[in-house]
């Protein structure tokens, strides 16, 4: 009798480095808490920052390599995974530096870093997943961590409300995703993305319904209209560093999951008779244009800076979804460049919000009068980030939008990409009204300056780096785009 063969998955160790770094750090934080080391409250932040920066250096500087399957083809390390992981590691480093004293005083700082690392690990797993099963496990890993991070200051009612809303609605989105995956498996008989793509013609209506449900669940994570209603309340109630992390990292992971799944499986319509694919891409087009228009319209009435950034994120999701709709190589490069710029300008704005909260300042519009006299450096940093979010030159936001719109104009598909450009231009004009209103208020006359609390140096490090990135990515956009093109060229 022959013994049962043992499956030995093929491992590509070089591609597993990001997973091993985050997984090892995740376990390390829990060990620190179990051992209750006296210095665990400070060493946790140090090691999280160190691993994040080492990961950034590895992903940015290691030699280019061919795409390869990692862990028995369940996870792929390619240009898409590498660039997405770079953004996640940068976000993790920034959050580590923005931890306020209120979270430190909870006495559970070790758990905070463990949950942050666990959510980052889930996001990196999702971006490189080549299997629907791995995708769902990764999605739940980072979602469960984010539920707890949103309520990490339980003494605040708004924080409790934020976590509860996100838990209920995100659980519903996860159920929708799982049901969609089940329908996709029923239609194609496989959970592997490349096999689903090879059998897409036999899927029929069942595959389209499953794909629509999967897209709806991921659109919830992206904060796209009409799945956006949770975003303002959750962002406003959650700790500001957590809201900043969710606004950039979660959006990046879900967008790259969309980018990896749908072009690889459904693909682009080959002819006018290819109705199944045409119907899907019209749905994606609708998500993009609705997010651009309604996100900007809803932001016009906001008077709280943190809530404004939440609605701004909805509109930004529409811009980013347009690149996935087009799906051309140029649009993919524009997508990742926009995500990198979005990391700088959005994290910079949230860092200013965190700094204002740390010094006792209000983030309401009416209370920001005279901010340039009380906190001149914070006012200047906020202005630079909001100018970039608007898309004004010479900031990187202008360059990112220019390249994105150019890729849309050059894309095939008839008038639909051009309509997206028109909607994006209208949305950018609307955004100028609410972004610049806060800048004008900050530089208007206000109460006489009073002695202000000193900010931790780590806050200034994040703010200065973000502002520097806003202008550096504008000046050196060409080399960065060429580097991204080299990583994504074979896709």
C-alpha cells in the first residue's frame, strides 16, 4: 500500500519577505504582551517603525525581478504587490509616529501595535492573493483588526459608535463578498483567478451576479458611492491615526484587489456582442462617476476638517476607480502614482488634524480662524496638503491628476473614458470650494495667539515628510513614473 503523498508547497523566499516581516512583527507584539516586559510600551513602537522602514527600503531598492508565484501559487509577488506593499509599509510607519498620548494612556499600547501590524499583514496578503479563499482570509484579518482599532478609546462615545457602525456594516460587506465568491465558484468550478479567467465564457449570469456582489463588497472598503455611508461617521469617531491609516491603506488594498481580480478574470470586452463584459465595465464606470460627483457635492457642506477628509476620500476613490475601469498599462501606472501622492497629501492632512487635537485645538471651521498666528507651521502644512488634494500646481496632486486624466483620454472604449475625465474636472472644481475654504479660514484674523502645547517630534516628522513628498513627487515625477513603469511593464 502506497503511503499518502504529502503536499509540499513551492516557496519563493524572496517574494515572501514582506509577509515574513509583518507576520514576524505581529507575533512579536503578542509575545511582548504575554511576557509583560517592562519596556514593551516603548519597544513596540520602536520595532514597528524599524520593521516598516526596513520594509520600505527593501521594496524600493531591491533589484527588479520577474513575477513569481509564492506559497504554491496562492500568493503572487509582482510589480502590483510590490508597489502596493510599499504604500502599506509607509502608512504603517506614519501611523506609528502619530500615536497620541490618549492611546498611550489606555495601557494597551502593545495591543494597538499588534492590531496595526495584523491589519497591514492582511492588506498585503489581499493585494497579492491569487485565490478567492486567500482573499477572503486576508480581508477578514485586516477587517477584524480595524474593528478593534476604531474603538481603541472606549471612554469616548463617538469612538464606540464608530467601531460599532464599522463592525456591523463591514460584516455585512464581508458576507456579500463571501456569497459572491460562492457564486463565482459555482459558475466556474474554481477559486483560482487564472482558472476563473479561462472559464469566464461558461459562467453566464451566475458569474456576473457573483462578480457584482464581490465588487460591491470591495467598493464598500474603497468608500465608493453608494457604499460610502459609513465613512464620515467612522472616520470622525475613530482615533485620528487609525482614520488616516484606513483612508490610505484600506483603500489601496481594496483597489489593488479589484485591479487584480477583474481584469484577470472578466477582462475587457472584445466586441460589441460581448454583453457580459460590457455590462460589468459599465457598472464599474458608474461607481467611479457617482463617487466623483456625489463625494464632492456632499463635502461642500462639511464644517469639520476630519469629516471633510472623509468625504474627500469618497471623491478620491472615484478618481482611482476610473484607472481600474480603463485598465490600460498607462492607467495602471497612473493609479499607483496617484496612490503614492495620495499617501503624502492625505496623511499630511490627517497628521495636522492629529496635531490640532493633541494641542487642544478644534477642527471645526469656525474655530480655525487665526490658526496661522497660533500654529503657523501647522497652517502652512495644512495649506500645502489641501492644495495638493485640490490638484493645484506646483504640488504633486496636480501632476497625479494630469497623468491620470491623460491616460483616460488616450484609452479605448469610446466616449465613456472621456465622460469620466469631464466628471473628474467638475469634481476638482467643486473640491476647490471646500478645500480652500479651510485654508482661507486658517489665514484669517482670529483670537490672539496663546502659549501652545508642544507637539511630540514624531508628529513633526510625519508632517514634514508628507509636505516634502507633496513637492518632491511633483519635481521628480518623471523618474518615479519610469520606475513604476519598469515594475508594471510586464503586466
